[in-house]
């Protein structure tokens, strides 16, 4: 078993709240400087910068994971991850049909920029991405299975857009084996007050919207994989994330 240091919650400039410096090349290069092994791009309700991100990472020693931060109909944030880019982009097309067509006001919310692998602008996403989809929390796991993806509630220790802030507790009947906690130092606090977390593994990522917020080598997953074989690492990562309670 080897330790693989990760950050599985990063936003690019496609997210309206993401800094314009959060380009695919800058994200990958900063993560390399921080000596991370696995990173995931998880923009709000869109995966359109994943192809460029995936392409850039091919020239690094980093395992790039495609994904998004889905906003459910209850306005709960859920991290969705995909082993394969094709599945991610199929989900992106599906998600477009499940978001309300509310036009973005870039002067208020920020630009939503789609880039290529050279960080050149392709287009702007016209519809606002930080809105709730019509996918409810109780259906998100089944939806993800249709696209060969995995998912878990995001930043459960935050006071907004978390499952605990919306429901008032961490529910046990949704079958999540993983959840994300932003502040690892609060893990014991949450485990003591949330009985449903007893058998849930907590991952901790940065939710970075700025390059300086990407996590250093703090959090790791142990995988039985050859770190020089990036495809094997990705495969073992998803085997780990697919385990059931």
C-alpha cells in the first residue's frame, strides 16, 4: 500500500466564483509544485473544462480526475467524480438538461470561461452555473451509477449548501460511504454529534477557488497501486470510492 496525497475538490475559472487564474495549466502546475498525486476538477454544475484539464495532466505525474460540484434540488452540494472522461462529458450533457436556463450576469456573479489545453478561451457558459439542479439528494447516487460515477456530500461542516446545514443532521438513509469535511480538525466533533457518520469515511479537500488555496500534502488515501502507473492509480482510486457501507 502506498500513500497518495489528494485534493478532490478544485474549481476552475468556469465556476463564476472561481478566480480567472484557475486555468487548467495553472491548476495542474500548482498541484505539481505542492507535490500532490491526485487532483479532481469539480466546477459548479458543469464539466466543460475537464477535457482541457485532463489533457494538460497527461504531461504531468498527477492523476487527473474529472468531476463537478453538483447542486441538488435541495441546494445541497455534492462532489461527483468520474473515472473516465467520456462518462464525465456524457453526464455534462445530461446535467445541462437538469439545470434551469437562468442567464449569467457576469458583472455580478463572475465570468464562466471554457478553456482549451493551452488556456485559450473557447467560449463563455451563458447560463448561470451556481443554481440548483432538479436532481434531488435521494436520486443522485442512482443517477451517478448510470454514468459510472461516484458521489459524496461536500463540506458537511459548512453552514451553507451542506447536507447538515440543510437537513440539520447527516442522514443515514442515503447510503453514502464517504463525505467531505473541509476542516479536518472538526472530524471528531462531527463524529461525536452525528451517529450516522460512524461508518462513513471522511475526505478533506480544499474547495479551492484560488491557486493559493489548493491544499498541500496534507490528506492522503492508501492504495495498492504503482504510483508510476497513473491509469492503475485511477482504477484503484475508484475501486476505493465505490465501496459500500
